[in-house]
């Protein structure tokens, strides 16, 4: 483990924060916290904390000895001083005399003594930091340390490796009891430089930020050296199929299998993040991988990210994919049954009323390919995949020097269903389309961009497709929610296929498609150039068929239904003079939507269309608006608001119609008119 302390960088941070009123202690605490948090082998997604004991003044100028400890929700890799809320130290130390302290009371005690009442909740391990007398205290879930802590003889191994300079704390769940036990272990030998927490991680401490940090790196390096010098290869490789399927081949099947019903025809969906590397493949290709997965997670904190551990699939044979979905379904059913039994058995141990969390896996290992992380958002899926990589490292290294024996399932359950642990995930409330993936074609145009933005606002991850890839990426960046944009020529079937495959590669599948791309050409029908008419049909009809075919291909693999939406236009039902080149293919597209609704309702795929008119866009630009209004003797305002409601209809209005159709779970074969009221274009 490389020691990253740099005197010049540390002093520069002290000077920078001094100008903002932050004292030297807290500035150095921030510096070393970032050093620890930037190394995933030490800290990952909330799996560690740090503290410093210093002096601060409150709002009325009274001075207090305080504990500045990592606050809930802050990332150690990018933490600011505000992420280390200051708690009055004396009341925390006084709490050690108590025989017991409930979780809610512990949180209340810490919040009641915050210098800033608006600060985030201090770490659930704040009392442990307080009870250790050293000025600086560091805590990580080092994968190398866990290779030792996750052993049946972890205490013996720890004492042999680290000697008398590290204390050993038997496993106990974080909170008041762990804080007291750790303090008692320290009191038995105050000369120790740190503590190994069985099945949990490592604490180091010192009188300076550098000393505490140096000790963390030193003891982690000793553990790494042990694995490197004495480790063996504990795994035997399996025989893989001659031709493996690709991750994109199986991702929609897997994504569909782990979705679960939340009502008639409605599913709670997840997105997926695929990872592979030589280290991942060496692990998932081992004959022992299923046994390793059953043993559990390397540190209990991981339960909120990957539950009791990963699900394992067999290697997918490219020549036998037709039956692979059934295999996935069987493995998912087994995982769900095992998790349900795990909950039933452990929930029965006391009289606490609990509701079982959803039982779906959050990490799937696939021999020959790698692993998939699953989450309600891409961020959650990436976190699950990150956690999976560290779990693999810790489990592999533990098995290399002994036998991987992590925390027991009852102890894991207590932490997974601990209210303070679940609170870490309670902040983000799902939106109506959270977990769903939406593809929008013509996404850089006015209607397309508004539609992409509207779906992102409802929680969907959006794939913005446009002939102009740079503009598509700009729209994606603007709408947020991890949207992606790419170039796609919808008149080229291979380009459409590649774009949908990319959506699968990034998110695991597709749930909603808004086939919106189009362009208008004018000309009298009797003298219309045939090449122009064919060109219009390629873009305004055949491209919709190509998009729909790819959408249905993926949706049927998922088996969770889907939504297919078309921009049909007013021209499909109310043709305008000299607009036959546009109206004819649009009329065909309207009936295309009904054909898909007719044939794929049995697959749970809903298909609808929007009939919009007079929307400022690439089709109806300022020049065309001026020409049309002038030819009718109207002002631009009167022309654009020439409808029953007397108002101009916008691209945002069309976007909301598409969103409405996506959310209307019992509506298919519908045409929604968005034109402010035009009786001639109304559906009959």
C-alpha cells in the first residue's frame, strides 16, 4: 500500500482552509481522510470513517472540546470540513459509564451535542472514536485486513502478523456496545497503535494526522505482504463453453429475471452495470465460486449493497441461448427462496416487527464473462459492482491464506436490518420511472430534447439518439440523471441495432422507446419527385419500423413488457396541401403503431402515438412559420395559436403527452392529440 502523504500538499490544504476559518486540526483531518477515501482497497461507498479531537466555538462564542467525525452521506474521497460535524466531546465520554444505550438514544445524544444543529448525523461509530483517547483516529475496511479478519482463527493470525502493537476486538455489531468493547480492549494495553475488528476492519490512531495515517498504511501493507508472500491459488478453473455468449446477449434476460411485480402488469425494474477484468474472471471461472458466494459478504456493511452475497449463473453457451433465460429464472428463484428463508429464520429470533426488503440479488457472477451489479439507478448498480470487486479481492485473499469465513448470517441479518444502516439508503425516493431505460430518437431536436428531459425528470435513464452525435451528447449532459447520447442514423438498420445494443451495454436493457425522428418535405403530390417520396418514407416510416423491431427484440428478452411510442403528427389524420411527402409515411406510421399494439399486447408491450401540430421545431422552423402565417394573412402569434384553446402548443406539451402514455399502464393503441384543439385533426 503506497503512502501518499505529502508535506507540501498537506500544508497547502491547511493554508487554503485557514482562509475559510478552518483550524489546522480539521484541515489535516480532511487531507488524510481524502487520502484514505481515494483508495478503494481501503474505503468504498461509506465503508469507513475518521475523526479528530479539537477545540471549536459555538455561535455565541463559547469554546468546546469537540470530536469532528465523518458525517453520514459524505464521501471520504472528496470530503470537505463540513463533512466532519463537530460534537461536544464531554457528553460522549460521559456516555461510556452507561450500562446500555439504545440506537435511537445514541443518535439523539450525538445530535443534541452538535455545534451546528444543521450538520449531518455523525457516524454510527462516533462513540468508538470518542472513547479512544488519541487525537486522530482512522477506520477502514481494508480488503487485505479482511483477508485476515475473515478467518476462523482470525485472532491468532492477527496476533502473529501484527504483534502486540495491534489490539483485537471480537465481532460485535457497530454502535454503543462495540464502542465500549473496543475501549476496553484499548485500556488493557494503551500502547497499541490500532485495533483489528473481527469480520469488520481496522482502526489506527495517533497524536498527529500523519501518524494515524502512516500506521494505517503500515499495518495494511503487512497484511498485503502476508497474502503476497504466503498466499496460494485456492481455485481450480472450470471448463467453459467453446463459444461464449456476450454480456449484451444475456443482460436483458438477467435484467428481466430480477425485476419483480408490483401490481398487475407493472414491474419494479433494475439497471445493470457489467464489469470484467483478469482478476474478476479468475474468480468467477473457479469451480469454487458458488461455495464462496454462499459463505457471505466480507464485511457486514456490504449487506446494504449486495445483500447476503452474489448470485452465480452458469457460463452462457452462445449456441444454447434459447434455454438460458429458463436457467436464469431458476437461479433467481433459488436466490429469492434462500433470502426469504434467511429473513424468516432470523426475524423469528426476537419480537421486533420488520418488513422483508425485496429479495432480488444485487450482484451476479457469470463464469466466462464477469459480473453484473444491479440497482434501482445506474449509480446504485455501479456501487454494487464496486462492492463486488472489493468482495472478490477480500474473499480471494482470505481463501489464499486460509479459509474465507466471514460474519455469520444471523449477525449479518442484524446489521442489514439495523435501522441506522438502512438510514444510509433512505435519502433517495424513487420516481415513477426510476429503474427504467428510455430511448428517444431525434433526441437533439426540439420535441426530442424536451421528451428526453421529461423522462429523465421522472427518474428514467435516457439514451438520446440523433444523427448529430455531438448534439445528442449535449442534450444528454443537459438533462442529467446519467443520460447518454450518441449518433444514430435511424434510416440505417445497422446503426439502429448498434444504438440499441449500446443501451443494453450501458444499462442492461430498454423499457420505453419514443420513436420521434422525422423531417418534412413539401411538394404537390401529382408532381412530387419519386426519390423525394422514397426518402421521406425511409425516414418517416421505415426508420420507425427499424426502431420498433429493435425495441421489441429487447423487451421480449426481458419479459417485463414495455412501452413503444410514436410521433405520428397531425398530418397522419388531417393532411395538408403540398405535404403528401410527409403525411403519407406518417399515416403509415400511425397504423404501424396499431399493428404493434395488436400483435404485442400479449407480450405486455403497450404501443401508443402522439398526434401533434404546429410545434416550433426543426420541422416547423421560424422561416416556415413566417411563410405559412404570411400566406394566410395572419401574424405569427395568431398562426401559432390558431386552435380552439387559442394558445401556442410547445415541445414540452408533446413531451408530457409521451410521459403520460408511458405511465398509463392500461392504455394501448391510443392516439393522443396535442394541438390546442383542431376538430379537423381530431380522431373519429
